[in-house]
């Protein structure tokens, strides 16, 4: 298969972020041939690889939030990134911060920072699929953020716009963390 045929095949399937296995299946190449082809295309700048085994076509990069989900899974976009997305904080956020159940990590790709903060499995909830990526709902993004404030790992933002948030959902999510300081922060704000 030639490069343009490969691009067309992926486009027809609606895939723009793919694994080596996806590449093998769609192109019909063996594992060894797929790795060789991917290596050639990466060297030519036609395909980008944000981490080993994950690829996209350079002229059709994935949306940053989808890339954030796939770089380190399981994860969902949360914290300041989601708070800015929902206009709960007025600041522009340049790094994409996500929640994960794995160890805390950070990746840099194409000058963008992707941060992952670990949550307990029991509190890894409150997110939904929007288009093709996972993002926390507004109340959960706030609770994730306040949890790290309670731990002293983040500084409290005093300019939170919480007018449209459902306090019952905030309290419900906060209870999952079983953290007294977090519960105090939530109760102080309402």
C-alpha cells in the first residue's frame, strides 16, 4: 500500500490516532513490515509518534484532549484544563492536565505539556465522552482540583466561578475521596 492509500484507508475509518496494531490491521502488513513503514514515514515527517506505539498523520493531528486520553490511559481531562474549558476559572491554561489511576506522569509533545495526576480508583469517575475524548463534568473537575489543594499540591484559585455548579454533585464527588480537608474546602465555598 502506498502512503496516500494508507491515509485514505485511515480517513475512511475515521481514525487519526492509531497504534502499531491498528496500522498492521488496516494496511495488511506484517508486524515487521508495519514497523519498517512507520519508521520510514516518521523519518520523512509524514507520521508523528507522541510516544512509542502511538501515531498520527502529521497533516491531520488529533485534538489535544483526545491525544491526552491516549498518551496515558486510563485518563480523562480534568483539573484546571477542564475548569478553564467550562469557564469556572478565568485563566488560559497552556498545559493539559488529566486524572489517571496510574502514577503521576508528564509528557511533552510538540511543545505541549500533558500532565497526569493520580487519583484513587474509587474516585476515578465523574467523566463522560464528548466527541471522541473523555472529560470530567464541571463538578468533578472542581473536586479533583480541590482535592490537590487540600493535599497542599496546588494553590487555591480564589477566582472560581461556581454559580452554575450543582452543590449536591460536588459534595457527592468529594465524599468519594474520604478526605476531611477536601470536605472542609467544599463546605467553605458554599
